[in-house]
């Protein structure tokens, strides 16, 4: 239904990390009761109270679960860009997009606030600008896999066509046909995110799309910037080592549980214990359980 790419996060660790941070940040901020620190109002947060730090943090957390859901699905379907660009280049693009959008969106809101008939003062929090910057790359770089048509014809059209087949007089057709591609499903998700909290969410989406278009046209300042290779390799190595140690620790815990059960004996005839399934006893991390939701075809 969605992007025709291999399921799962193979060769897409940045997309996996993006979704993990998006979901985890929303859950943690909700439990801690600190969501009110992330949304941004020009008045009074900036001009009244001078809370300039909100310009840095407003793209970190979504406020409601529906935005988290649709944004995560959108990032999941945009992972094909990471596979095309490579993880390091894709991560550099996301960081560069944040560097421009965290100030550009408030500036656009300020310019619109000058208009007398426009009274918006609020930017909804969340990484919507960063996601729409990646969406602009998806629109420009990813070709459609297949196309399909949706047509509508009224009963009068069908009767007119049947009459025209028996007579030589031409008949006018009132049927309408729309040609769509498989990318329409990704665009439907993006529209849902862009219209979540109008008009502020639309400003965020426009800002991100603008930055993404400038990046694809190679006119965005700093477009060729990349994360330093030495830092990227060290971070990736440490991350893989941490994941391996985490998995090994849970595996040892499961093995110890099985060994303890065998030593205590119990339940079977002659003191023998029934065989246990090692894979079932091994623990699975909470993050893995969340990410399993996004594995497979949607």
C-alpha cells in the first residue's frame, strides 16, 4: 500500500533512531508533565518573557498521540531516501534542515503576524519541518513504482454511450478520470501532519518543504556539509557495541533463568524438568517491541 520498499529498517538506522526518539520523547514528556515547555508563542514567550530557549527545543516533541502516529508512519515510509543517500548524508541533511527551520518558521510566523488580518501566534511543537524537508527529497528523487486510475461515470453517461453505439451521432462523455501513483499514500500521511494544528502546522510544513527544495536544487547554504567522518564512525561503533552488550546481557539473563529452573528440578517425573525454549525466555527490549510495530508491510 505504501512505498514499495523492503520492509523493516535494514540499511536505515537513522530512520529507526528518528522514530524511536519521536515516540520516546513524547511519552517521557507526557509522563514528566513538561509538554508545556515545548510549544512556541511569539507573545508572550519571546517578546514578553524573553524565553529564547524555546526556539531551540520546539521541534523536539509532539504534543498529541495522533501527530506521533502519523509522523512516525511518514518517517518510516521516507526511509527509502536514507537507503539512497546513505545514512551519514541523510543524517547530515536532517541536522542541516533543523539548523534552518528552527529559526525560519518563527520568522515566517512573525512576518505573517504583521499582516492586520492574520492573528496567528502559535507554532505547534514537533519535528514537522524536518520531516517535510525529507518529504521534498522524496518528491524530487524517488520515482513512482506504479500508477492507477480512479474514474467516475454517471448513469446518463452509460446510457448515452449505449445510444451512441447504435447511432452514428457522437455523444459527449461526462466521466472524470484521475491518474494517481503509489506515492499518493505517503502524501496522504503528509497532509494529515500538515493540517494537524492549523495554521501553525501548515507554516511548519511549508518551511520544511522550502528547505528541502533548496537542498535538492543545491542552493541551500551549507548544503555540502557532512557530519565529520571520524565522529560518525566512532558514534556508530559505540552504538553498535551498546546494542550488542544490551542483547548479550538479556541473553545471559535468559540463560541464567533456564539454568536455575533446571537446577531446582521440579514438576516432571523423576525430578526431570521439561525443556524450556531459550528464545522465549530471552528478554526483549522495550524499544524493540515498539519498533516491531513498524516492521512488515503496511
